[in-house]
C-alpha cells in the first residue's frame, strides 16, 4: 500500500526556490502609497458611486459592467 497523503501542514521541507527569471520589485516602506489609501468608505454618501472615489483597474471595471448588464437584462425580462 502507499503512504497516506499529508495535508500540507508539515513544513519540514522548504518550498522550491523561485526561478531566476522572476524579478521582484524592491520593497520600499513609506515611499509609495496605494492610490486608494486616502479613501474612507464610510464617508461615501448613500447613493453615490464608489467608483468615483476609488482607483479601479480597467479589467475590474469591465467585469463590473458585464455583471451589471447581465443582472439588468435578467431583471428586466422577469419583471414583465
């Protein structure tokens, strides 16, 4: 019989090394700020779009628009 699988909680062996082709940017503390760091979501007015205050990547905006369009199209078809 084969040995039972261990559930990943055993960390006696280190993870494999990162390939040399992977270059990570240097860590800079306090010099670079996140674009949404100053936004306080509790201060966003009710009914105001959060997107006006946040920096959202284009890919996420595209996804949100798709989801919104799908929800709208399915709602308008079931109302009638």
